[in-house]
């Protein structure tokens, strides 16, 4: 049986939590047992059947006769279920839950006695449909986190993989969501200042998927030092906050479920570390803690496609080249970029930038010198907030409720997406989840509209290579 993502595409149900596996042969008329199976499929089809609650989640294709004599069975054994009857049946009965009664049936891998064939056909049809449903749900709902590749790929191979992610959602969610300020002093605060009442990472990923995005770039830690994962390096972390969950771990699962890749933002400096001036551009230094935090993130949350390293309050005491070398010990294929400071890594970051060929200093707001001269870059990323300029509140984070109807138009976002495709960039549109941990309705509608434009416009062009500068 194909994996859940393939089934979603085949059945035109991109947001399906589960899909229906098919039991099918080609070339025979749809009648007898095959017709029974097809009718069973249609009964649970959410668009046509008697269970409308499945609408958009279950799609079915035509099923043909699956039980035949040995002379016509492709397996030559009188039965066939994706060529793997024994593991399929055993997996289905093990995980059946409410359909546990299926396991009472005879093991279908035993050869049939001709006299019992007619009886077995009638009962087996229902059981195999149940098995298909169960395994379909397992394949989508229990999507495994991809393994980390410890073998370094050639730079251009890896660069092409990064470019192919095209665009994504930059999620900023931390103390500043609740303070109404872009930078939130932290020395007098603990984890209780993160007052989120919920966390809907599935909504984030579902919205990204509908918009045709390839990744989510998630803020793991801002300058305030509040960690959105269950770190062992500080008590100022989300698992000690009122919601009490490891947000990054939950997001990893949602990304895997929806086929979205994961990238991370990380503030190098930290106002909780020695030498910091709280709330100002002077961050503290603690290179060992910085390394420990990066190690946790690189070893505990699956492959990280790229890193957006924020140099706004310093390096944290570990220079950029050393930082990249440290990170590549754990994930040699992760791309690392710094928004300014010492040039390093393979990713050129353009904070508040725009589309442009790699090496175009005018496409960068804060990193002009590095973009013009550094030879190590392989891909350029640009980002800006979906919130247009406004008075009061934050910009990169959720602002104040009075700004809930402010949003860049879909036409602008789509135009920049087209520019990114033209120049082989990746484009991260910044979104700030609200107090309830959900993306604003206006952002969802805007991104849905951009997704429609992308699907209708086929904007992607062959990406420009660095050698074409």
C-alpha cells in the first residue's frame, strides 16, 4: 500500500487525516465480490456516501475483483492483497481497535479449500475493507519523522533540495506575543509570562499546505531566552508555562503529518546570559549553553532543513564559523544562515529583503556587504511580516487585537513568490499566532488565496544557479 501522502494526492484529498486503501485488480468487469467491495468503499466516501463526516477525508477509487482462482490470480495463490497478505492482515488486526472482531477470522494466508471459498468470499470482503481503512489511517496519522542523514551531500545537490521547498511560513510566538512589544525584557520574567491558552500546530501546517508551502520556519528561542522546546538548559521554557507542552515536538508531529519540512530560527545572544543588558542590543555570552541548546535541537527533533540565526544581540560567545562547524557535527546537511555579522554558512538571509539573484546586495536590507562578497552562499532566503506597517504593538509577532484586520494583500505576497521562483530564492512569510496559538483568520484567508494563485498560475520557473551571477 502506498503511503498516506501518495493516497492523498491520488484521491484529491490533500488535508486527509486518513485515506482508504484500495483492493483492486485491473482488466476484469466490476461484478460479484469486486462490486461488493466497491459498494463498501462508496459507503464511507465522504462526498457520496452515508457518512458525510468523512467529507474531504476519505476518497475511493474503483475496486475490481480481488478473489480469483489460482489460474488468474497474479500471486498464483488464489488471493491477493497488495502482494503482502500476511503482514497486511496481521497489522490490521493488531491495530483494529473497534474492528478488533476482524481478528477472529481465519488467517487469509492459509490456502483455501474449494468448498469453503464461497463462504470465505462473503466474509473476507468486509474484513479487507476494514483492513484498508485501518492501515490507511495508520499511514497518515502515524507519519514517522524522517531520519537524519549523517552523510554530507554535495553542496549543489543539497542547495537544489532547499530551493525546491520554494516558500514557507515563519512562525514567531514567544513572550512578545503577549507583551505587545517587539523586544520583551526578560530578567524579571519566568515561563508563566507565556500565557498561551492553546496551541494548534495542525492549523499552522494545514494552512501552510493549502498555500502550497514546503516548510515552516519556527522561532525556537528569541532574545528573551524563552525556549519553545523542553530544554534541559533553563527553567525559562514552554513546558513550565501554563500550556505545559513541548511546542516544537508537537509541531514536528504536525509537520510530518502534513508533509511539511521544518526549519528553525534561533537567537544567538540571550539577555539571561552574563554580560547582557536586558532588552537592549547587548546580549550575553554563554558559548557552552549555546552549544548545548543547538545540540538538543539538532538531535531531538528530526532533520532541520535550515537555520535562521539572529545576530541582533550578538553571537552568544561562539563565533559564526565555529557555530556552523558545531551544528554540522550533528546534521551535516542543514543549511545555516546569519542575518548579519561575520559571514558564514551556505544560506544568505535577507531580513526584510526581496527577491533577487544570489549576490544582489540591493535585495538585502541588513546583510549587503556579506551578500556582495561572501563566496560560501548557495541559496538566498528573504522574509518580511505579513503585517503591514502600523503603530503600536509588535511586527514579527502577533500584534494587538486592534490590528486583527491588517494584512498584506494576497497579490503582493504572490508577486514576491513569483520573484522568488524566478531567482531560485526561498521566501518565508512571517506569521504570528495569537494568544490561543492559532493563525489569524485574515492570514489564513490571505494564504489560501495565494495558494490558489500559485496553483492557477504555475509561477515556478527553472531556478537560477549561483554560477549564473
